[in-house]
C-alpha cells in the first residue's frame, strides 16, 4: 500500500509576523481547524525553513513553510445496526403507584 503525499509551500505574510505558527497557519488555511493544524505540526509534517517547529513558535514575516500531508483516507460509511437492549429504568412520569414494585409501595 503506497501512501500518497501532498506538499504545500507557503510564505508567511508580513501582517502575520510574530504570530504563533498554528495561529498563522489557521489564518492562511481557513478550511482546516487549528486543532488539525496543531496535530500536523506536532507530527513533524510542518517545517519552517526546513526545520520542524512547535505550534507555539513565533513566525517571521516572509518565513517559508512546508507542509507534507498524506492524502486523507476516504470516509467510511457508517450504518445503523440493530442491537438488543434491556430497558432497566423508565422515566418517573411513566410510573404510577400501581406499577411500582411491591417492595417500593407504601404499606
């Protein structure tokens, strides 16, 4: 099984200079969540000037960013499945004194 990779090269604009790496990438790649971007950085898939970095590292304007991303596996279809369930409690509003177990009824 061959993994396919997508390489994306970016340059940090001057207006994002001094920002955290994850924050700057989130602004440049709004289609991806900051959480996903942070995971890429922590996995070493993001390099700043050919060096791995941390999400909290500050970036300089004009810095070259290289993202090496593996192609996402296709989403799997999720289907409902019938499973047996035992009801162990009912909502209190559905109980009447007559339906209570004898051990709980007032004498």
